[in-house]
């Protein structure tokens, strides 16, 4: 029955016009960035690297390549995508409560646990499809438009700024894993808005609350104050950009990036653990609350 | 021999300080059209939602089809088709899609033929592919009935089924409820705050007020022709005095807008004749609705 329910939930999601807002928004933003970089990217790069010519030896490399464009897109877009995720997952229970269809659904011989499991699974599948769409546009389309070469990544630690150069054939697999981490982060947002959706009777509340929570937690995560520093390791927002860790390479004694290396696997594992922990927690709370909920709508 | 489908014992629901349902007990037999009558806020919908497992009772017991609710919710709901309050459907989907989805959730693997037959029964076959958002309230109600009936349940629960319907829709609904019992041998629970709606379809009924049972019984038991209320409206200022001197005096009670008689239904023609004989100008002489009088008497309204 859960499989049937998941099919039905996916059918409902993809028959709603609002579902496609996210796909269109991503296509427009990525398209605009790619168009701008194609038109005037080299000038912009020259400006960025002006005065650093003596620090880098990029002889044969094409800095403005597909990998670089993808990094730039992800860095820009992954801050906005949670809104697009919450737009659907925040509506999954609250939207049905608002329409009155939750009542109809629960008069059928299905348990509330099955309903929640199916709805959450469908939400996670939607999130995956949205991210996959982003990967197609940001990575594959950029690779087709700009070609592939070494990836130069800007690293900022306090006031020191430096660049790490990953060789072209050492990049693609990093993106695959990075998208995995990005998915974990977005799935956490999906779980949060889904949980809030259980407590609401219309979808605006969960969507706005999700974005507010992300905003507040992100501010706490980025402010380097002693009180916040103690809390930061427990906030999921501290790990929303953990995907970047895949491009943080270890360096040898000569300062050269070690091929195939990841600077801190432990930090990445911790990030994944915290994100998965939050997903389990949010879904657990949602399930418990929904099973106790009186359907009054 | 009657077969008890539903047995509710001492059912209660409290929302913070409000007792929505308070110690309600009743039974529904197989083949009944069981009327749930009460004013808005009397506790009808809360009771029905507890039967369906939508609301958790604060106390009491519900047994349906030999199963205890809500512990055996799936076993019970498999045998029920319901419209609770409004037929809220997925507006962005077609009638066919709505029906197919709900049939699958009811455990069926529906064929196109089955679904189209079901839509045909409620007169929506021609609109099968139209989105529900284009439907009138009556059409939504009919689609709701198709959804409730698609898995051939034993019991149909209709909570306020005539809400939002026009007079023709109300008549159709009434006809359909009676048919569900007569032609399909279904048991039906129907709730309404409209007394005449319940009286015209129910075989047994319960009247609830402020979450409590006021009375339960067969409609024929509850409707007692010996206590028919008849209203007289007249401009004759001496009417009460004239009637006070007649044999009708003990059965007359002055009311704000006329005089009210309590008598056997068979005595109404004799009363009319005597009023004319007493030279009382009759503006209007009408039987007050039988259940209305019972309801008002029992609830003290």
C-alpha cells in the first residue's frame, strides 16, 4: 500500500502547477548565469585575477570551464533552492488540510504512518528530481557549453584567501559526491518544512517558517561569537554548504594539491551525520504529531 | 433479526474546556438509514469524525463491524464509504483521476470500465475528464458519492450531505439516500441540522444537543400523531377568548405570533371547522413540522 501511496503522492505533486515553479526558476537563473559568462566571462575573470598573475601558473588551462561555472552556480543557487523545496514539501500536509482532502484521504483504509511515510518519500523524490534538474543544467550543460578543464576554487579562511586547483579528470567524481551532500542538505530542509506542515492548516505558514528558521540559523552559523560557536555544530545550517568540502583538497609538502584527496573526510562525515540526524528527528516529530492529530479541517 | 453494525458506548470528546461530545451512546443496525439530528455545534460532525478515526475520543468505546475503533481502523474503514461535511476533492485533477486515486486507496485495482460505470451512476460520465474545479457543488457532491461507493462498502456515512445544494440537488440527494438502502441494501448514516431532511429519509434516528443524546429511536416511534402541533395565525383580537370558551381551550397555548394547539393529527379538520363556526378569521392554519415540535420540546428551545 505504501508503494501505491507514493505513486499517488508523486502524481499529485507533479500535477500541481506550483511544482514547476522551482524547475523554471532554476532553469532561468542557471541560464542567465551561463549566458552572462559566455558573453563576458573572460573579462570578469581577468578582473578577478588582476594582480595575481605572478601567483598562479595557469598556462594551458581554461579557467572559465564547465566545472568552474557549475561551482559558481551551486555556490549562488543552493542558498535559494531551500525555498523551492519548501514550496512543495511545506504544502504536503498543510495544503491538503487547507483543501479538506486530508479528511478524504484519511477516510480510506490506510494508516496514518503509511500516509506520512508516503508523503515524505514523495517529498524526498521531488527534492532529488529538482537537484537532478539542477545538476543537468549547472554541470552537464555547462560542461557542454564551456568544456572541461582544471577547476580553480576560491577558499576563504579568515583573512587568508587562496585558490586550489583540481585537475580536470579529478573533478567530475567530486561533483557527484558534492551533489550527494547538497541533496542531504536539501532533504533536511524538506524534512523541516514537512514537519512544520503537520502543525499548520495552510501552506504559507510552513514555507515562511522554514525560510525564517534557515535565515536565523544561518546568521547564527556565520557569526563567530563565542555563544554561537557552542551551538553551531548542532545546527543543520552549519552544514548546508558542506558539499564544498569535496573541493577542499589536501596539499603535499610543496603546497601542491594531492590528486584524489579530500582535506577533511571526518568533517564531511560529521556534516552528513548531523544532516541525516536532523532528517530523522524532523520526520519522527512529524510522524508522532500526525498520529495524535485530530483532523478538524 | 437485526444485526448491529455500530455500537457506541459513552463516547466523549473534550477540546480544552469544551465538551463537544459528552457520554454519547447509540447503536446502528444493518439496513438502517440512521439519522443524526442536531443543531450546528451539537456534536454531530465530531461524533462522525470519531467513528471514522479522524478525531481521537477522550473517552468511551466504538465498535464497528465487530472491530474496536480506532485500534482496527483499517479493517473498519475498508467497509465504509464516507463524505465528511463537504466533498473536498483534488480540484486540479479530473473527476476520473480523483475517483481512480481513491479507488486505489480503497484497495482496488480499478479498471477503466469500473470507474466509468461508477461515474455514469452519478451522472458524471460525460464530465469524466473535466477538472473538479469546474464542477458545481452538486456535481462535487455526486462525485463524492461515487468515491464513497466505488469499493462497494457496507456502510455509507454522509455528514450534512445537502449543504450547499439547490432544491433540486437536495431532492436528488434524498432520493439517492433512500435508493442506497432500497436497491443496494446499504446501511446509511446521515447527519443534518435540517429536521425535514432527516424525517424524510431516516428509519431510525438520534437527536443530540450540546454533545449529549436527547433521544434515539425509530422515526415512527418518535413521530407521535397524538401530539401534533397546529399553529393558528389570525388578526381576530378575540380569537383566544372565543377558543377559551370552547372544547379546544385545554389544547390551546398563546404564542407570540398566534395560537398553538396540541392535538391528534386526525382532529385538525374538526378544529378548522370549529374555528370557522366561531367566526374567527383564519390567516393561516398549519401543522408545525412533526419532528420540529419534538425537537423543540426535547431540547427545550
